[in-house]
C-alpha cells in the first residue's frame, strides 16, 4: 500500500467512524427507551452482571449477579437502583460473587403505596431476599439509605454479616446535619424528589461533585421513572426520615467496616464518617477528595480498589 492509498484508507476509516458516532447520537436522542436499555445492558455485560428475578412477601425484587467467591451484597440509596453499582462492579466480579438488588419502591422492584418503607422494614426485606440467595454470612455494602439499611441489618442479624462497606451512609445525626437535609426538614423540598422528567439532571448534579458520563437516553429514562414515582418517593422519604438513627450495639465491635465518604458530599454531611467510625470500632475510614455523594459512580475504580485493599487487611 503506497502513501496515497494509506491516506485514502485512513480517511475512509475516519469517515466511517464519524458516521457510526452520528448514528449512535441519533439513536440515543430519538429512541431513548431502546438506547437506554442497550446502554445499561452493555454496562452490565462489561461488568459480568446478569439480571435475575426474585421475590419477597409483597414485592418482586430483581437483582444483578455476577462473579464468584465470597458473596458481596450492595444496596443502593434513595432514588437509586441496582445499576448504581454496575460500573464499579467490573472491578469486583473478578474477586467476589456480587449481588445488587432493587429495593421495593425503587428501580424495577414492586411498588405498593400502602406498604411501609422504613429502614427496619427494608432491612427485613433484604433478609428475606438473602435467605434465598445467600443464606450464610455475606459481606454487605450500601450507599446513602442503602448504608443505613446495611447497618440496620447488621444490628438485627449480626451473625449474617462478615463485614460492612458504608459509602456516604445515612443513619447518624452527623450524616443528617447537611444543609440539604435541614432544608428538606424545613420545607419538604429535596433534589432527590423529582417532580418533572427534566429535573433529573438537578438530582445528578446535587449528588456528584462532577457529573459522570451518563448518556442522554439513560438520563431521560431515569427522569421519567423518577417523575412517575414522585408521590410514592415523597411518602417513602418521610418514612425514612422518621426512622430512628443507629445506636451503638455490642456486636458492632466484632464487624470489620470500611467507611467511605466523598468530601464534596452535599446530601449527607461528611462528618458522618467520624460518627460511623465511633459506631464500628474495627472500621477504617477513607475520605475521597473531589467526590460527592456517589463514590461508586464518580470514582468507580478508586472506590473498588480501596475496598479490595480493605478486604485484604481483614482476610
């Protein structure tokens, strides 16, 4: 191939690449539901996760599962879903069996406006799910409300918990001292409650120090679901806010815990990290500069590596 042919070949490849990129952009914009399904499916495939179905009394609870080894269960926060952990999971499934469920009232799980969604109730639904999927000890993690549920689960069922991973977790007075939650208590207004589809971008911006890449189609699909759930989630947030904060437990002393907090978290106050360190004497704390409320989405590789290091120290 001479120089002229090489230039022609490279130009043809660039033109083809540009055409494919334009086709993807149009697909993402013009068919958001299908594009969102495709994008999320590719993320799951990359992380070695498969969608599975389960149920607990009154609710379907779909979950993602992948990998082999010790079971690591990851619980999403308020307004989140099982795919909050998908990007980070690709660094974890080579080492562990990872399970990420949708909590009732969120994601693709069942919804019942008459049911209770307090922290203790959700922890018992998690227990019912794990009785089916992992009846022995598990390593348990959670973000925000999911961290609160994980710690509540450990209080109620310490024999089931090998370790805890608390990512910007709710559940202490210090965590709840943020300006966002104080404003919610005074006004009922909260960025995690999405009235209109287009407001979903405000939720993402409130939860992250720097917005991670999320395709337009995924933002659109999540915004539509969040707006449809506005009334239910408003009621659920009242129940979550009324749940008693965590109290010291004698058996917390035996549970190794990794406490992680984004230093730029605006939803839950970073002083919550020290409060959790007091609750769990065998804890290690990692503060993450440049990260907000969602370390697993904002810095997935770094967050996973910190966890792998933690697990090596307790092995």
